[in-house]
């Protein structure tokens, strides 16, 4: 199989950018990786104190919802340092994980979370809390949500508040623009110029920052036109949902929702999809 067959592939990955570039080239693509964000750790000392006090008093009343792998590791590391006695009582807490990454983080620390069903969006977390756990069991309890770089979706907050639970989102980190935005700006310019045939998104935030950058450069319309001539691949349902909200057309979605699968699926299907797209546009 010829895989990408020399197609120019743009990825907006930051933390695993080098790995992404290697994977693209392994599958025969010409890789360009433009970092699109940075993880900006937030001051959570007040919420950490409140959570620790609650654990000391009544850990059975606590529900910890982990939406993020890295955020879960950061929060629990800070908790263990700040209040080791409270950390020791986490085994008495109901812990819910959004998906694979937070589950892996929790298990590596010795915890056994309840993992929401696939495709691991906030909706499956909501379903677990309201159906599997039963909404009536939430009344009067404290639900702490470790956010994954963005604010907790409003529908999830509304549903939890309606149960009578106390809801406490914790912005462990926020996804900000990279300190040096020039590679991202250059990626926008080159996309508009037709330099790439494939675009890989591994998070919804990447798409938001990509579009925001295009708007700041006055290139939103030509960027959207260029994307219609490209194959756009998403890492999974949560990312695809964010792309759809931005009115980006999605041609491929990885399943399972992992970076390696994303690159492999794009390498396998992008050449054919691109050929059909360009033929239809003639």
C-alpha cells in the first residue's frame, strides 16, 4: 500500500508534535506540524483546599469527574502534596472518567474509576451520572469536575444542577495560544495557498485556534475554501463535534480514537477521498 503517497499533511499537535510528524512520515506523508496551543496551568489552590476539607469530613459525599488525563494527574499530584491525609481517602470517593486517558491516569495512581461509555464525550459522562448512578443519588452531594482545557459544557452543568448536587468545575489548565504563534499563522497562510492536501485535528481546541488565527489574519473565507479542497480528519467524536460547530466538513474520523489510528486512517483513505473531492469540484 502506498499510504499517503507523498501528500502534504498538516497537523496542529503541540504536546506530541514530534511523534505526530514521525508517524505521518512513516506512512509516506510530507509532514508539517504547527503547534496550535499551550497548556496554561491555573491557580486551583482555593478549590484544592475545599476539596481536601470535604474529603476529610465526608468522602462518600464526593463525586470526582475526570474529563482529562493530564488535568487529572496535575490535580491529584497537587492534592497529594497539599493534603496527603485527604488524598488517602480518595478510595472512598465515586470517581468517574470520561475516557481512556483519564482512566489510564487514574489506574496508574492505583484508583479504579467508572469509565463512561464510548464515544467518551461529555454526554456519556452525563448519562452515567444521571442513569447508571441514578440522579436521585446526587442530591446534596458534591460533584467536582476536572476540566480538560475548556469550560464544562453548559448542558452538563445544567443537568447536574437540576439534581440538587453541588457542582464545582475545576479549570486545572486552560488551552491558550502558543507563546510563538508564527508557525500557526504560517500554517494558515500556506493552507490558503494550497500547500497541503490533508489536515489532521487531534482536538477541538486546535480547530478553534486555527480558525481564530485565520480571522485575525483576515483569511477566514479563503481558509474555508481551501479546506473544502482538502481531506480533513478528526481523532474522534468530541473533536468532530467541535469541528461541526465551527462548520468544518469532516471527511474521516479515527476509531479507536487514538493518534496513531488517526494518522493510519488518514494515510489509508485520504488519497482516494482527495481524488474524489477534486473530481467532484471540476
